C-alpha cells in the first residue's frame, strides 16, 4: 500500500492499488481528506465524479458539481471535493436519479455498482468493536467510522447492521456465524461470495480464519477480518457475484 504522507496532493503512480485510476494518464490526483474511511481505503469525491462517473471533464467542473450539493453520500449532501468515499457507501445523484454502492471488485479496486432507489435506501456497516458508555447504553463502532448507540446489547464484533438512509437507524442485523453469507474484502479472494462453513479460532497470536464455501461447493480459507456479512440465507445487496450466487443456489 502506498504511503500517503502529509502532502495535500498525491502522484498517481503512488496511489493505492484500490483506486481505479490509470497511473500514467496524469501526474497528480486528489488525496482524500481524513474522515470516516482510511485514506488507503477510500476515494476522494472529486475522483468519483470526474474519473469514475464522468460527470465532469476536469477538476474545476467537478468542484462546481459538488459545491452545488448535487452529490449525496449516504443520503446527505457533501460539498467537500476531498471527502473520502469508501466501501459500502451509497453515492446518489438526485438530478439524474442515479444511485451507486461502493464495492470491491475481484482485483481489490473500489468500484461503483449501480443500484435501484430502493436498494439505495440502506447501507451495510460492519461492527468493528463496541463499548458500554455512561447510562448503560452500548456504543457500536462501525467500519465506516460512525458510532451508533443502542439500548439493548444484542450485537457482537463482525456482525453487520443495515442502516436506513438518510436516518442512519438500524433496521436489521446480520450475525457473523456459520451459515452466514459473506463478501470477502481482502486477500486473493477479494470480491468473492460464499457461506461461512467454519470459524477457526487460533489460540496463538495469529489472526482467526474462516472456511468459506462457495455455491459450487468449492471451499477456501480467508482471514476472519476479511469476511463481511451480506445476508443470512441469501445476499441482501445486488452485484454480479450475488446474481451468480443466487443462480447456483437454485441449482442445488
């Protein structure tokens, strides 16, 4: 992963491999500002508008589009062209009625997947950890940097919650357990979907791993940290791999 440094700008050839931009088309690119996602795991909003969606030809036009409040991230207008957009965020363009979910392709690159207005009404967020705060409430710390307070502690790390957009209230929770459907977010199986067959707990300092079973009965091993739950009996989000999974399940 590239070292980002403290400079305001970033040379394209030093950009993280997760960025879907050509390293030699130009010299410089836009470094995301500190925010809800790590810089290495996010794209600046300007890159999304100019380089990926092609809604503007240059940086000046992109800033004009963004400054007018015509781009929503998780249902809320963002006017900072450096705002970091990351995994599972919902990007909406109300004027064109376009909605996208930020996902990872099989090469580990962040990509915008078109979704319907209905699917754009929720986002999935992974619980990284939790803590008890004053008053006895539980605070859930999510992968996208946000914190959610809940009255009842029915949640565990690695569970994934479905948040309504733009209210950001919990609608549902998908438990990390055997049988859960997961999307792999790291390693050589990035972008693949499967069912948790077994969780291997290592008593040493090594990270825990998970055996994932694909719909064609093939299995592979990945780190537990890479398993992102996207449903219980079937995926609740839409993407190419999900469509293939559903077709395989119908054949079983």
